[in-house]
């Protein structure tokens, strides 16, 4: 069985539906344009792009598996890049669900014609995409469905949560917006994306950082067909991006800094001028680094997030 057939067989078994992500070939060679509407903090401005986009997020802190009230998925596994831990569709609560506790090892990432890593579910030979290599594994990356369900929900005694603002800044002279924890403050001074340092359950051992947390961003945007819009995530550990409730970026596993890009013109089900959700689910599960970078041409706006929970409130 060749690599593509193996990937599709696994993805189908894991509950990820390739056919739902079947993509139309690009029909336009136009360069990306900025359009005529800009959104900043929910406000529409005509004729210009804002310098910043501020996105509300929720982050949840956990304890390492070997500590009192520790969570079994944090600090226990060190898997490398995986694919297929989650199902292709969000559940009725708008949360990801576990498809496989192991997934598949990403030996070689799938890439588009420009060399950018892509989710295998959007692989399209007609676009010049390059086949990757996925390898079967049996070692766990997540304990079970119940443990995973706690990642993006408030669970008294298991986690604590708080609001967080992610600010994307426009690259001058472009329609590209970037948040980069290696550059943006206060993250650069902290040495990475560490929203829970000296907070929550406290720093881990003598590391000087709190390494065990998740991050959830809930946004929406107006889709513009044939404008070349893209969304790229770079970082560690697990990251899943869903557009309109469907998986478009899958960076499963406990790993170093990796990246995937989705070109929205590939997503045939999106209709021009319609509003769609874009949700990011991230987890930092292991020492020794924490990186978080978003780059996009989409003009995102926040959707109301759930209330946060602290055991000492």
C-alpha cells in the first residue's frame, strides 16, 4: 500500500473524512488583496487595514502527571510529531474529540507546491502537493477520551483557567498579521509562550516556567474567495485548527516547533461573503520550550468565550 493510501486508510479509520475536505482546483492567479473592509475588536472600518487584531483566548493550567492531582497527559508523553489524534469534526460543544490515543508518526510532512507543510486531509495532486510519509505507532500520546475531554473544559480540582489576549500585528506594507511569542512582549522576555508562569499551579520544579497548559481561541471571519487568504500555525506541542468546525491543521503530539499552513481557497465548502468560525486548540504538555506563532491574512474577530474558573475565586 502506498503512502497516500495508508494515510487515507488511517484518517478514515480515525474518523477523519477526507471526502468532506475534497478541494476544488484554484482558478485564479490573482495576487492576494486586502479588500475594502477591516475588522479590529469587532469594529468595521472602510478603506484601510488596522495595525493590530486583538483576539480573546482562554488558557487552562494543569499539573504534571506525577504530582498530586496531576493530569496523566501532561509531562508523561514525549512522542514527536503525530497526526490523527483528533476527529475531523468538532463535537456539539464546539470542542475536539479524541480519535486515537496514538495517531500516526509524521516521518515526512506533506507539503504544498511552495514547500509549506500542510494537513494531509487537504492533499491535492492537481495543485502540485508533495506526498509525505506517515508511519504506524503504538505508543500513547494521550491517555484516553476522558483525560482528553478535560483539556478544553473547566474541571474543578484538575485545572484552573483565565482569559488571555493574543495580539496580532500587521507586517507593514502587507495584509499579513503575526503573533510570535519569540518577538512579542511579554513573551519574548519570558523566553517563550508562558501565560501561567508564577500563576495557577505554579512553575514546574526548578525550570522557572509553568509548562502544562492549554490555549483555546474562538474567532470568526468573513471569507473572500480567490483572495489567497492563508492561516499558518508554528509551535509546540499539540495544535489543531478548525474552520467551520472542520479540521484544517493537525499538529498532534508532544514535539518541538513544527508548522502547517492552510490556504483557504482550497476549502471548497466555504462560500464567498459568508461568516465562518476559526478555532485554535493548543496544548503545551512538556518541558523544555514553549513556542506559539500565528500568521494570517484573515481579518479575525473574537467570539465570546466561556467563563473562566479559578479554585481560589
